[in-house]
C-alpha cells in the first residue's frame, strides 16, 4: 500500500530533550516536506527537500533540523524542544517538487507535547 | 506572495442540506488552488484541485468547487451533506514554479442529524 508513515504518533517530552520524528514513504517520491498544524493558523511548512541531500527552509524553520540521506526517509529533529513547539506535525511527499500539479500525500500526523 | 482566506472557522449544516465552504485567494500570478480534507486523527487528503483547465472542478465524495477569477474565490460545495462529511477542510494555493503550498486556517464542518 502506498503510504507515508510517521513515528511516533504521539509524544510527550520535556524542554531540552532532543527528539527525532521519523517519516518514511514507499512511493519513490523525490519531494518531501514537514508541516506543523496549530489551531487558527492552519498548516505551515517547516522544511522541504526536493531530492536526496537537498533541503531548504520553509516558513517556520527555527528550532528544527532535517536531513535527507535516503530518498524514502526525511526525519525531523528537535535538538532542544521548547513548549512553543507543542503542535501536530505532518510529513508529506509528492513525486516531484511540482506541488502545483503533483498530489501531495500526507502522513497520519505526530502529536507532540513539550512540557 | 500568495495567501488564502477561509471564511468561517466552523460551519454546521443539517444532513441533506447544501454544504458551502468559502475560500478567497490572493496571488500575483495565476494560481493553482486546492481543497484538502482532514478526517479526525488522520492526515490530509486531496479533495480536488484547479490547475487552469475547467473552472468548475469536481472532486471525490460529491464535492465540487468553482474558480471565479473576478471574485478571487474558490468555494467548495456539495449539494447534500452526509454525516461522513464531518471533518476539517483546508483551502490551499500554489503557482507554477512555486514549490510550496500555502494553506488557509481551515474550516471545521459539523453535520447535524
């Protein structure tokens, strides 16, 4: 089944404790991205990757890191999480970076709480 | 710069009634417009998209949207609401050459039995 998977689905952590949210897709997609969803703000892009070893900042990259060493994986790293990073996070992928024409497939989301 | 505005963060309709969710866009270049649906505890799923072909776009689950350039709108409609339509709906905009989708703030649709 074609899908985008994220782990963990739920995470409660404390301020400053490094964490990684994994994202994997099995559709051989070149383009992957991370969003955060907050009430009243919709989805905002954190980082995106047009292909392996190529990543770039989205609208809200502060406090996050990403890497793209393999085509299928695009982990999101929070080196020192803070309470303002409490949010619902989505990974997405599409065949190419033509978001205007290529359908983006979204993962199920990771709900992160930072205490 | 591109943006979308969704009017009404919450909309309630009776089962069988017309669903109308509003989206207005702002774009300096011809836009591509999208509607996504998010069911509880799930990721977003594409409902339909406008990419400069027909202005009336039909999507999944009986939804459709009409691109109106003069009104800068892309409202989502469905003639008869079902209970299964209860979800959050997001309008989004992009443009040729832009590797980014810009989302609206979402509209939560509640269906009243």
